[in-house]
C-alpha cells in the first residue's frame, strides 16, 4: 500500500529481457539514498506499479516485471535514462498525506493536452471509458504513482491541476502530449461500481 506521494525520481540504469518479462535496475536520487534500509522483498512503487526488490547493490535497486505487468503498464517502454517516480510502501505509523494507492495499475492513458496557467498546469489524460466510470470530480486518482485530485471527468478523459511543486518533484513536469502514463483509479470507486452494477470483472 502506498500514499501516492512521490519520494524521489529515479533513473533507469538497465533493462534486460527475463523470459516473458524484464529485469530493471533503477538508481534513486539523493532523496531516497539511504538504500541500506531497503531490503530484499520490500515493495517499491515505480510509476505507480508495485514491484518487489530482488537485489540491492548499494547504488541501484533491481526488480522483475512479468508479462502481465508489462501489458498493463508503461514499464515496457523504459529505456536506459528514463526517469521514474519512486515511493516506498506505507508504514502503519506514517501520515496519510495522499490517498490509499495499491500499486495495482488498472490501465494506461495518454496525455491529451497540457494547458499552462502561469506556473500551474492543467493536464488532460485520455483513457478507456471503463476507467472514467470509476472517477468523480474532486475524487482521487493516481497517475504514474502520483496522488492527484480529479478536476474534470468526461466520457473518455479527465483532467488534473498540477502545482509547481508537483511538476518539480515528479516526472509529470517532464512529460509531453502523447506520452503514456499508468492509471490507478481510487479503490473506493472500484468497489462502488461493483456494488451498484453487479458487474463481474
């Protein structure tokens, strides 16, 4: 479980085929440099996707991502040098500053528009309609692992307002129209949809 409050931006150091999946190594920025506290088996959110640490060499963290993960996320697009959002899993004593983020990606979306208002940015994302069915204006959404508040929700897209701090400390400040991002809808929205529609997914 995560909060959606990004701890650091990391850099992809390597990506290698591993059967049907890949092995990734990622080097965090200084904000998360106490790597001696990261143990094998720990959960780390990488662009919102929960992966397990399989190796820690003191400089980089190593992860495996299987075919299911690659089919549902943007991790398969990673190249050496790709910046990624990182967050360690939530501890029982931590403050809950964002919202409950599971690290289970529901699908991907494309950045549809970037509207600048001074130092602020309104960013639109185009997504499948089954995802917008789980969203409400002023509700929560995780985009590439970042906890954000929904501003507008339309049939096949939604928008968020990004403050300068978010643009600076996450990868969204480096994104451009057409980029693919990971989307996790609010867990409350999923359960409400299931209870109201009786849909089996």
